[in-house]
């Protein structure tokens, strides 16, 4: 073996789609190339030892916002103990502002942007000459039908135990300045027949959980319908063999034909990730986000009332021009629409994103270390931003987890943001922690807070028992859980958190 492709995934259940694309497109070098994935948190020396056990001449690293610090240490040690090994970096974190990054200084070469063509070409030059003269290589974007699809490279263990990432298209036509996809000119689809043939092959091998990473799955409705019909056909043919598919939807684009198809899916078969980010039109204009808020809200309401899809709706705190009161109004509006999960995120200044243009005008202060989270703005001071960070964490533990489905509406009352912020402030005062809070302890704290608010002890205990007592989570080792069986309930495959929402 001459070439090792590697990355540090955030979890074992995350299988790297990017590495598999590279391997699929290595051409004559494919037989000399292998993939070895790791998980963040491992000891650097152990990873170096495992990499060098393959005796590679080239190591290609996928570098992302969540692994860049650990990968920097890994590259530094690897170059010290094996300086002859050539290091090539790629991925979104090193594709922009490369001159400022320590990891780029340590590596031999960097491929920015698309690597499908440029990475194999660079490897060939390193191995066979002529020696590349430049360190930074801008990725060439090939025609979509010239890219070899990587799905056959998911092995049996991946299919049995990991989330399978797939994409029917790359890119995005929208220009939201906080997102790297704003740098794309458009969205480029893969040839649909070839893509669906790959989905069929994966299904035959046992794949049942598909996570689409397309930024705008419903942009081309004809394509969306064909892909959804593929899954509906499988469900119709094999109703006792469940499928789970995750898509990211443009919130204000849900025509009737798509609604009709969505409504046909049984419970537990679909998840939609819907990026709202802000309901404030002035903030949207500042960050170049085009969104019909009325239509977006109408579509979310329709999905909660007429479809069985699990909804994961995103909001971002800390956008330029948005204060806490504005964010709270958007949060309360989303709660009222009834989505199962509201992903409360804090703005991050991803390398290369145009949002940097607002830094001075809006007093944007960012953490200099990954994930480059905003620390303060001219509208939200540091202490308040810290309260929002804690709110987001406790919201994930209590509301999004699905473990407190009956209790959460009581906590929220008629003023969801204000009431949950009060709970967040209280629980932080009691625990001085946002992580490593055991579930038993969390449930007791929630019950205690309900009593602080005036609920009788036996009522609080009864409410928590309706959510929590006797319930068992899906085993942590598998990303899937079966929920619901019987003649009146469609069996459904879903990740464990979504399974809890289904069971509520």
C-alpha cells in the first residue's frame, strides 16, 4: 500500500463520505490506496503508530472544524517520527485562509475544494513524478457524471452499524453568509439513474438508514419525488422491513406534489432538517438569506399536522443585528409550530464564509479556536451569550432528547423562551455543569424545579414518571432502533433520539 486516506470522525457511527469519494476516484492508484478512520479523543501516539503500521508513502487527511486541533497534533508527530511520509490535507477547514493555519505549515501539500480529480493527480505526481512544485492545489471540479460514486465502498460493518451518508447533489444556490455553501454558484445534481442504482445496491446489501447531505434536497421537486418514490416503493414491497431517510429541506418550498408524497410515508420513516436560522427579516437581509417566513411557517405547520416526518428545525443565535428579544420571538414561534426538535445553535465563523464582513460593524467577537463560536456582538454581551450557550445545552438534554415529552410543555408554558431560560439559569446554579449530568439526576432536577415553580411534589413526580420511569433507551452501539409493531402501527427504523419522540 502506498496511500492511506484517513480522518478523525466525531463518532464511530459517522462513516466518512469524503474519504470514500477519494478512494472511488483514485483510478490506477486505487489498488495502492486504503482507508483507515479514527474517532476524536484517541491518543495521538497510538494513531501515529496505527498509521505507520501500513508503511504508507502518502497520508491524506480529511480536515474539518471538529477535528482540526487533534489532526494538527497528529500531523506534527507524524512528521517528526516519519518525515519521509508525504502529508496531503483536504477538507473544508483547510480550503480557505490556508496561510494562517499551523496544520498547513506542517503538511507537505493541501488540496482546496473538490478533491475527486486533484487528489489522485497529486498522488500520482508524488509517487511517479514530476515532483509537484506548489504546496497548495486548487481542486478541479469535474462534470458530475465523471465522478465515480463511492457507495460500494461502505462495507458490511458500515451498513450494519453506521449512518450512511449519501448525496444526490452538491452545492447550493443560496448565499447565506454564515454557510460555506454560500461560495457555490449553484447546486449540481448527480445523474439520477446512476444514483438510484447505487441506492438500490445499498438496499440489497441491507442498508436501511440513509442520511442525505444535500443542502437543498427539495430544490428540484421532480428529482425529490423520484428519490422519495424509491423509498416508498421499498416500504410498499416490504412493509415489515423499515427504512429511515433524512433530508434537508428548503423551508419555503413545499409544493403540493411533494406534500402528497410526504404524506404517504409511515411514522418513523422520514426526518426533515429545516434551516430557519432567524425569523427576523432585517437579520436575514444582512446575511443574504432569502426566505419567505410566512410560507416557511405554513409549511412547518403543515408537516406537523399532516405528515409523520420527524422535524429538526434550526435556529442560530448571535447573527449580526439580532438581539435576544428578536431571537426569543423566533424561538417561541417555532415552539408554537410544533416541531419535535429545535436545534438551537450558536453562530460560528467558518473559514472562508462572507459573514466576516460584518465583524467590525456589528461588534462580532469570535473564539479564535475551533469551532470559532461567536462570543459577543454589539447586541449580546459575553455574559448573555454564555447564558444562551447553556440554554442550548440544556434544551438538547431536556426538550430535544425526547426523554421529557410530557414535561417539556409544562416547563415552557405560555412563554417558552423566557421560561426555559429561567430553568437554564436555575439548573446551572444548582449544578455548575452543562455536561456529564446523569439522566437520573437530570430527571430529579427537573422535578425539583417544577416544585420551585409551585407544582406539588406528587404532581411533579407523576409528570416525570409519565416520561421517564421504566423507559429504556436503544443500545448505544447501534444507530437504529425499532419502534412500534402490530397491525395498526408501522414498524419504523430510526436513530434512538427520534425513536423516543415517536414513542412519546
